[in-house]
C-alpha cells in the first residue's frame, strides 16, 4: 500500500448525532463534519454535547481542513466551538456554509473568522497527495453532499446523512452517475450513514409525505402547530405548500427559525408559494381565524419537542396550545426520545389539543433504508465498510446488511470513539485508540461539567441535599452553638423533628471527637461528619442525600475587633445624620 491511512471517529459512532471523523492520510488530517447531539434525560441541565477535541489539539498542526456534508446540527452544530480552538479552513456547499456562518455569528471570538469556502459537485480540491471531491445526496436539506478523499490506493468516501428517493426534486436529487464513477475508480473504504439501518420498511418518498401534510391541513378545521427541526428545509417547503393549498398563512416562532428560513429564501432553495404567506407578528396572528393559521415551532436550537411541552404548559409567552389545536409533529424522534415524546403527547391532550405524528403513519426518516444501504454498497463496491452515524445496534444492523451481499468480517469494522482504524493492502484493523469522552455544554461553560458533577445532580434530583452548619471554638475544644440543619428535597423538616434531633446529636458527637483529637484536621472533620450522617440517614430513610457540612470557627480577638469597629461605625453614622439635618 502506497499511503499511510488511518480513520478515527471523534464522535458519531455508538450514539445519535455528534458526527465527526478524522481521516489521517500520510500525516494530514481531514475532518469530516463537526456536529453536536442534544442531551438525553440523564444529562441533567446540559444544553448540548459536542465532540472531545483533545486528540485534535495534540495534532492541530496536521489538520488540513473541515469538510461539511450538510447544514443540520448533527453535522455543523459544534463548528463554533471547534473554530474557537482551531484556525483551519471550512468547506461545504453554499447552503451548508451559510448555516455554518449563522452558527458562529453570535460568537465575539469568531467575528473576524472568514476562512469559509463554498464548494459544489464540480469542485476538486488538490492537496499534495489527496484530491477532495463532492457528490450530491438526497436529504431533508438542500446542498447535502457526500465527500470523497481520493488517494492512489482508492478513495475514502463519507456519505453524511442520505437516502435514495426517486421522486426527489432536482434540488434534492442524488447524483447516481457520480456514485457509479466513484465505484469504477475504486473505493478503499466507505463511511456510511446507519441512522435507519434497523428499519426494514422502505423510506416513504418525499412526494407522498408532502401529499400527507396537505391532506392533514385540509381535514383539520382549527389551528395547526407544526413541530419541526429548524434546518429541515424540505419539510418547511412542504408545510408552506400545504398551507397555501388549504388557504392558510404561516407564523414562524423564534429568531433561529426566521434566520434559517430567510437564508434559504435568499439562496432560492426555499420558495413562498404566495407572497403574503407569512404572518408578520403575534398581533396579526391573533386577528386571524383559527382554521386559517399554521404555526411552525422549532424551539431553542431547533428542539421542537421541548418547545411543544412549554406551549402545552402555557409557558411559551404569547403562543400556547389552545383547545382544538392540532400539534403536527413532522420530525422523527430518536429511540432515546420516545418517553419524552409520549409525555409531550399527554401534555398536549391535557391542554385540550390533539397530536398527530408523521412517523406514526409512514417511515419518514431522512436516513437510508436497508435497501438503500445495500444499493449504495453495490454502486460503490468499497473494499472496506465502516458503519457510522448511529447507536451500536444500528451499526451492527448495517454490518449484517453488508454481509448479506457478500462482505466478510474482515471487511467490516464497528469502531468506538477514539479507535484508530488502519487500512492495509489486505486487511483493516484497529491499531490503537485515544481516550475521548463527551464535552458537555452548560450555559457558557464548555467542558467544565464532568461525570462527578452529573452524578451529584442526579443524587440531588433523587435524594436531595442535607446541610449541617456547626460553629466551633478550636482553642477551647468546644461547640459554640447547637448544629443548624437544613434539608431540601430530602425530608420535610417540620414533620421529621425526631430525625433532625438525632442527626444533630450525631454531628455534635462527631465534632467533639475530632476536637479532642491531638492532630485536628479540617478535611477529616468534614469527612467524618459526612460519613456518620450518611450512615444514620440511610438507616432511617434508605436514601442518600448530598451531605454538605459547613464548619465555622470563632475567633475571640476578631470578634472584639469587630465590636469596636461597629461602635465607631455607629458614631460615624450619627455624626453624618446630624450634619445632614443641619444642612437642611
């Protein structure tokens, strides 16, 4: 083999979203996508999760650039965080680059960054020993492209999110000829989308989905609230078309959605069937008959399900779920979101609304079906397959599909995050690994929330907190005041006086024992209080709250100084008051 080729998933394997793959060819690192994923329920308080860039930081001088497949959050959502750390060029289609620019627009640090490059299916970017080309794919956003890294040993092909749809309009059509040419030239390794690999049903055509949306609009005689991902431009177009066809007008909620829609309209990839289709303000919305209104809700950062929950609970400001509203969920939630979706449906019905989901009626996924995945393998004939973009069961299902058409175990590998997959003349193997975790974003904090903090948040959410405040005089080896106990989310203090009294006694005994010890140590004292309290509280309640001991020490000399200072302050205050009265 003439080239030294290694592939490392930074994210996007054994998980939903957060796609990011580093392809190392002769020392140059080509980064494919830079996405995020939205947190699941156990990540309490976390806004989003992005890839761990630690390996790339160690090798940042070798990074050639970032190559983006499409404009969804799972492909570009982490780009602002990445560019805050690395000054490298970013390549993508016109639509993808415009959305990437919106992604970094709010960052003061990146206002001067201008190393974005628009590419097309005709673009060829030549580096020393690698040529990068792009090919059109079908997805729910225009400008979606696959990426091919050409070497003298064959190409490394990354599909990004894709599916095959014979009814797709020209803007969304797959370039089958380009795929055929890639296969004829020789594909060394294929990194292929596995997001829908477990579903044996064929994906519904977007033509049928569009007809279904129009039919739903036609038969409902009140307001319709459409829950959709903000960057799903194809779905937006279908909603616009259905609204115009049924005599309705559309109201867009949220600044992010407006920016994305305006960007797509400016690039002529999203078109209004009627000039006056959009409703300008909430005041205009309130004046319209309910059966003439469609509200598109995407929520913060394009999270429609959580936004619908807020609307059902009357927490969304001026626009909430009203009686007879139809909540039309046009996104396909992941398996991890099933419980959340079920709760959301219940909340909507409690608000006297109705719920309908496209995914209940048809397979509306934007990812390739099982037949699509096998067709792609037959078009490209890759020597090796690396299933990506999905939880482990999806990657495993993709691997089985490949074996059904003749691939062997030696030709397919399911890597973990940080695994280094090496390619040789006759085999593919995992030659090493880097320790990579998730980087969690909480507010403005980037990566400052780890497993310990999340564990504490989980304990607080389940068992609460127990605070014990004790004041001691270390010189006289005594407790100055009786322990003061506070509980939040653990027990109701007034109803558990005996428990609190016993707990106070245990604290006094533990503190006294430590004060009598010749080698007094603050950390040992606090740890002893935690342990003794934890044992007692668990025996009594079978719960383990977070125990926070607060030990304060009195200083007699400091107290006398404070008293003297207080008297002087009082005198000064009286003098000031007297002078003020004289002036008046």
